[in-house]
C-alpha cells in the first residue's frame, strides 16, 4: 500500500518536494533542519497531510503575515477522476505555460482530482521571535485594539484572539488563571518573527500599544516562557466540550473594518439562542472559529444550534465576509453557498 509520505528539501532553491501523505509538521521539521521555514500551520499539523491542506487551501495562525497554502504551492501532480496522471507547473518559480490550473485545484476539495505530490516554496527561518499575551475588558474591545495596532503598520506573525468562554474553558482545563484576578477575560496572543533587529524595533511599538490599549499584558523572555503563554490557545478547543457534547465548528472570515460589529452580533446570538458560542481565531486575517456548543440529545438545543448557524452565515455574508476561510465547504456548508454566490 502506497503511503506517499516522502519529503525532500532542496536547500539551494528553497523548495520542498513532498508527497501528499506527508504531514504538515513533518514538512516543517524537515525544512527547519535545513534552515528554512514552511509557514502554513493548521492546529492539526501533526496529523493533517499536505494533500489535505492543498484540497482545502488550509491556513493557520501565520496566515496574516505569510499567507495560506495556495501562496506556497509551486507545482502539484495528481490524477483526474478518469485516471490520467496530470502535472500542474514545474519546480521553478516562474511558469507561464497555459492556464493556471494549479491554483484551480488548490481548494477544490478533491472535486477536480486527487493530489499525490507537490513542490512547495520555503522561506528563510526567522532569526528571532517574541511573544506577548494581552487581556481586555470585552470581546468588542479586543478586536478594536488589534485594529489600532494594525493601523500603526505592525504586522505580527501571529495575532490570536480568544473570547471569554474560550479562555474560561482553557483555564478550567489547566487549573490556571491566565491573568491572576482576571478569570475569563478575552485575550490576544501576539508573536513577532523576523530578523533580530526587526523584532527588537517592533517589540517597542507593541509594548507601547499594550500599555495604552490593554487591560493587562505579559511578555515571554524565553522560548520556554512563550510555550507557557501558548497553553491557553492550545487547550481551548478541546476543553469546550465541557459546554456541550456536540460542536458546530465554523471558520468564517470577517473584514477587519467590521470586527467590532461582528463581536456585537455574536454577543446577541449567544443571548438569543441561549447557547455557549466560544470563539477564537486569527485577527491578522479575520478568520474566526465560531464554535456553537449544544447537547445532541436535547431537541431544543439542537434546533437552536441549527438556527445559530444559519444566522451566523447570513451575518457574515452581510458583512462582506466568507462562510469558510480554510475548512472548506464539504457537505455541511453546501446549503450556504447560495448565500455567498449569486446564481450566475
């Protein structure tokens, strides 16, 4: 049985030749061993595969600064549904031979064919990183403060938002309060990456922002301290099942100019459906994971969850957003395509 897991790094050209079954984390580690960096990093990177990432155009926390899977695919190969082998592009950074069918395949969820391998672009490994965790008074204040930071031309490598329900779940799971005396406050987790000089200069600007725009903040002095700060983000998703035994996990995208408006909508949706809807995600690119929690054996909660998804999708489209940023459409979101696209 073919496993298609081979990874070969071309250190001279900054390219990774990978088979579709290789996991994202395997590619990242192989690249790092040669001094290169592969930025797309879905939270499932230890077990999700490059073929699946290409099929859904997966992103992750680094999307705001570095882009998503599509931005790193140089070429791919696979098979049509009729069985013919096809190759889209070559292992070169320029290719202008006919239609760009490579990009058409990326994000097509297997509808056009099956990807078996790809050539991926790599970038130099950042020389320095710096992490800062901040808290805020409300879900409206947090994204508003993030927009203020972005307006100052600061482009963090990662800018993760967690609402109060997400934070509370993580705190209960770990038995630790993120900020002592501030249980359940919304947080933003920032990471800068780049040259040592770039990170040092940007750190000063971010700390100035934190002093005037946040409720509290703490920075990591070492990578060990940074890993400790990341615990709240890593634990929140799985810990949400204390709020219900079923989850409708949506990955909508909202334009930055509508962040606060969307936060107010989510607050209304929670009140009116009486469901917990913990939300976290990537403020650097507007991709938010809205988790509608309910108990599958409770008929009223199930109906409320279905209503919540419909209202969520309608609100996102009304704000000029997208009903999916990286999870794709599949079967579950097919009914909502008519909201996103007109009949033409």
